[in-house]
């Protein structure tokens, strides 16, 4: 298993001139996703609306009506049916895209397992939103993290540009390893925030992402079937194969990202180290909080504090080796996250501790439940929490911090 | 004696795992051989999935996608939409689901697919209960029938799925049963050659679940029609009704007495069931008359 760490690379500055054929548009994170999906040319998009995902679906409808996006949009009667149709359309041999959030993702849960078991390389965007009860519409990653065992690849992005680019990359990886992939960004902070976004030209995306033409499909000429009852040995083998495919995702993601960077000039890596040189501590974050943490690190560095940032982009499979390499020699980590698993704590905190277990001279790890329920975690707040983490003794459990 | 010649294309083959004499397996034989080899099947958990066969065997010489219990219609829609995008307009998509997977847990997906007029033939093999899990009741189980979850007899009526589907105004709805194989095969062929959402509910006696003798499926199935318990009819575009086979003056008791699930009934209960059968038959006839000559208005 090998994985490389990307050099820091954020979305291009607002004044950067787009390459010939590229569009430079002011887009919300969700609309950026719709443009990314359009460029990937899925044939079928079964979808069901839910706040805060709806602008993705609406923009796809608009692009279809305008004749820019040649796609069969299936207005399903539920997310369960949307995902059911995604799976079979994919197995019939066409590229498939969908998007959802929160309650919708949970209604899909049974079919999420089915999709990975059937090895259907669907790409889906999930917009992180709190899960009821009680009702809320706030950014919180618990919805997608609760799907971490479903056999889906998961990427967490921090802005619209990254979401657009990652949707296109996700198709490349998913179709190579034959697993479904979820691109996850947070409600409102990313989904509804407007930023200048570069939409790569169709020619460049076509050159990057070849037509989907799987050797195995539901086809009367081929005659293959899916999903029959299997015995224990077959099930064992099936799960082992699924695990092997997951393991390939690390290398495939690094390669897909490097190729993308060559083609489009933007890359992200499966994780990113920001100002980590000689650090006494790294803030570990994923999703929208990364953007604020970057600013906080600049503030801390300016104040003479040796604090850096480790952004986790690929969450499933969890890039254990790359994370270990990134934190080697750093005495202390503080995870700041916007999710909560009752009885378990912060999910990234758990995953990180598991990844570091048995490592020689492991860093001490703080786990801060900083943004649960969508509460604002400003750069100033992150500075304050980081300063606390620099002196406090870490405890095994995640700690509520406001 | 009337004999029926089936154009066996061996799309469905012997050696499958159904109980010998199973009405559902017989229906699958007529349905698949009529649909032909240029068909992709969708099957949810049910006795049909068992009949279809465990990996690496298959009794069906077509690609089959085994889906989840709720998802048959949505899964079939995904295939049919993908086929259109591939330019394969001549491939049939066939969902073969039980009554549990149709009337109950799969109903939302079915209703959604019907509303969108998805292009598929959806055949419900109706054995009036969840046979695969040990003969529990479904909403298709008739009034007073004993199942493992209604040991005292089911207190509510059988849901009228044909009328519910007709109310979706889809191109084709039909009822059929294995005791009338030529009628069943004709309806499947008719549905196959149409476009859009086509729905056929086939009454398929389950030997174990109904308490019927091994050689009784066809006899019981014919009695269901001949007593008026399960009339055979078609509805096109939700309006044009055609009755194919109705009651022939045989009391419903002749049908009930063939089945252990009705053995507990007293005389009054049999009368109550007879009254229900008569009432539903008169309602169906009234519907046919009131719809006669109606032009379809969108
Ligand atoms: C979500 C879900 N719940 C429950 C089951 C268990 N289950 C498998 S088959 C079945 C009953 C199927 O009944 P029906 O559709 O009438 O088919 P039959 O076995 O009678 O042919 C049930 C409840 C399941 N597979 N999935
Ligand atoms: S249990 Fe009933 S429906 Fe199932 S295979 Fe046996 S006879 Fe057929
Ligand atoms: Mg049944």
C-alpha cells in the first residue's frame, strides 16, 4: 500500500484566467456539483429532492432543459427508489449520478450496501445535514459518516471547486475499481456559498474520463445475472474481493488526482499537509472546517505557534499509511470535527486513534467535538481551541467544545 | 377436454427448487416462455427467487437481477431507462414479484413507477401471503384465511390491487391465473407487445400456504375463477374493461373446501364470504358498464 501526499493546492484565486474552453462562473457549491456532473456525462440521474441538496437537482434540470446536459432525469418517488434505479442503470452499463442528504441518505441505507455488493460504480454527492429527530437543516457530517461501513468510497471536500473536480475524479476511480463513490460537502457553508469556480471544458473532461463501458453488465447477449443466493464460501470470497477493491482505491485516487492535476491544473491529494514543518501540533480536520483551520493556522504561525493542518480528504478507505507518514514526528494532534456518534464520540477522532495504534512514538491525540449541529467554528475559535490543546492533557474520549 | 399448447422456448427450465406442483413455478413457466429470451428479469426476495436458483445455477435463460423486497419496480425502471440510452428499444424488462413485494412493502416503488409510466411488464405472482418466510399474511390474503400470523383467520379484506393499478391509468392491467393458461399467456404476450407500464396479477396457489394437495394448484386456480372469487379481466388505460372469465354459478364453498386455510370456517362465515364474492362481482360488472364507450381523456 502506498499513498502520496499532495502539495498544498487550493482553488485558483479569483483573478486567475481560465484555460481556453473552460468556463469561469460564480457558483454555489451545489451548482458547481451540477456542472461537474454535467461534464462527466452520466446517462441516467435518478434523484429525489431534499434540503440542502435541491439546488443540485434543480440546476441539472435547468441544464437539461437548456439542452446543455443530455441526460435521462428520473424523478423518483423516494431516495430508496432513486438508489435502486441507480444500481440497475449502472449494472446495465451506463454512467449514473445522483445526490442526496441526511434523511434521504438514511432511506437509501439498505441500497447503499446493495450498490457496493453489486459493484455498481455510481457517483453520489451527499450534502451533510443534521439527522432528525429533532428536525434541523444544519451542517453536520454524521449522516455520511454513519454510512462508512456500506462499501462506498468517501471523499470530503471543502469548497465548490473541489466538489466539482472531485465528482469527475470520483467517476474515474469508481469505474476503475468498480465501487460506488460518495463526494461529501457540508450544508450551506459549502452547498450554498458562492465562489468563482472553473468548469473545465467538455473536451478536457472527455479526454480525462473515458466512456463507461464495463465488461460485465445486464445484457441479453451476455446473459449474466446478479444477486442470486450464495453459500458461505462464496459470500466470504465476495466480501474479500470487495475489500481488495477498496484497498485499490488509495492508489487509484492518488493517480486519478495526479492525472487530473496534469490535465486541469488543480489537484488535492488524498490528504493535504498545510504548514506542517517543525510543527508541535497538527489540527486534523475534514470538510468545510478545513478552510477555517487554514486561516487559523496562519494566525497561529503569525503568533509564533508551530501549529499546522492535516486535511483528510479520502475517508473511505481510510488512508492509514499516508496519515501515519504525515504525522510521524509530530508530538500532538487535535481533531476538530462536526459530527457525533453517541457512545463513540467524534468519528474522525476514533478513526485516527485506530490508524495510529501500534505506531512507534505516536502523537498524543485530542478529540474536539467542535461544530456538532452546525454551530459556527470561526478561525478565531479554532485558534482558541488549538491553544487549549497545546497545553491540556489529552483524554481518550472526544470532548465537547464550544 | 381443452388442451393448451405452450410455445416452449425453454426460457424457464425444469430442475428448479419450487415445491413439486407449485402454482407460482407454473406461472413462471408461462410468463417467461411467452416473454421470450430477449428479456431482462428483476426478482425480489420471494419463492420466485428460490425458483430462479442459487448461484451459480439459474432456471431462467435470461439475465436476472435479484433486488431487495421493496425495490422491484424501481430496479426495473433503472434497467429500462439505461437500455433506452443504449438504443436497445427491443429488450423487454420484466419484474416478477410476489404479493408481499407488490401489495405491501414494494407498493410505493410500484405506484411511483406506474405514475411515471415506466416501460416494463410487472407480473405479480399472487399466492396471497409471504410464503418464502413461512406463510404469513400479506394485504393480499383474503378475509378469514388462516396464515401463520393470522392463526384465527385474517380479519380484513384482500386489497384490490388490479383496481388500484387501473386507477393509475396505466396502459394495461390484467388479472390471470394458472388454471387458465391460454388466457394467461395471451395477456403476457399482449403486455409484452405494448409500451409503458403494464401490470398483470396472477393468482398462483401455494400448496403449503393454502393447504392444497400436490396435484391441486390448477384445479383450485380454476375454481377461484369459476366461483367468481377471482374474475379474470383486463383494463386498458384505466378505463376500457374486458371481462374474460367470470363466475359459472358454482358456490364459493367448492373453492374454499379444497384449502386447509379455510377449514375452520362455520356456515355463516362461508355465507359471508359468498356474499362478498357476489357483491364484488356486481361492482365489477357495474364498472364495466359505466366505463363502456368512454373515450380516453388525458
Ligand atoms: C426489507 C425486507 N424485509 C423482510 C424481508 C424478508 N422476506 C423475504 S421474502 C418475504 C415475503 C415475500 O412474500 P411475497 O412477496 O408474497 O413472495 P412469496 O414468498 O409469497 O412468493 C419477506 C418478508 C426482506 N427480504 N427484506
Ligand atoms: S411454498 Fe408455495 S409458493 Fe413457495 S415454492 Fe412451495 S408451493 Fe410454491
Ligand atoms: Mg406471496
